[in-house]
């Protein structure tokens, strides 16, 4: 059974996140997707507390298993949870920085990496990382459609009271409006 792991801050989750999850399930033939909302992201600051981001992620990924991730680093999650040959999903922009992750080779020992690449993304950047890895065969690439959505832009629009214009799934937009999230940022 192929299990996908899709982690992030999801502050908030947007249509690009949802598109990546859909494409990964289809193209990598994942039987199960676990969406992991980082309690304390080790790589970025977040606006909302973890329980609120968890609720937003559950709204964005209603058909998937959405959980809080208490581990600040991917390798710690993989060691702590002991998944059986999971596929950890990332965007191509994150993969470019993969060598700066905590113990990247250990990550590839514990999981395959599913890398979502948008059309036009510089493959040379990806190939540079691949060449530096001991186990490049553990990296799986799949294509996704480009998305203009970015969590930072969405938070800025919400703080200004601007419409989201399809940048987040409808259920996420409803929850943000209902709870007045990101208004006083």
C-alpha cells in the first residue's frame, strides 16, 4: 500500500496545495494520503496556532487523513512514526533546498521523495540536487499545473480585506470568513 505524506505549515492551505495532493495521488498511485500540519515549523514562522491550521487543512483535504505533526524536521517525523516506505511529497522549489535539510540522505533512506514540478521550472536546478545524492533513484518526479497561490499573499490579501478570488478551496474560504482569520495580521 503506497502511502503519501504531505507536510507543511498550511497557513493557510491553498489551491496549489490541493492540486499537488490530487496530482500525487493520481500520478504516484498513492493508496492513502496523510496530510501533516506542522505544529512548530522548523523553517518558517506561522500566523495561526496549530489547531486553527489543522481545521483549515481538514477543510482543504476532506478525503485525506489530516493530522498534527509534532516534529520540527522531516527526518525526525520519519524516524518517530516508522511508516513503511512512504512517499514524502514536496514542491520542486523545496527540493532545490533539499541538501540543506536535516540529514537529507537519512530522509531518502526512510522515504521516497515525490517532487511536484510545474511546467517551466528549471530542471537544471533539480538535476544539480539529484547529482549530489547517494540514492537519486529514491526521488520521483511528477508534473503539476502552475498555481499563482501563495500562503503569504493570501494572508496579505485577507489582512487588507481583499477577496481571495479562487486562491483557496471554497471550504477553506468559508472557514476563514466564519472565524475572521488573518484579519488582524
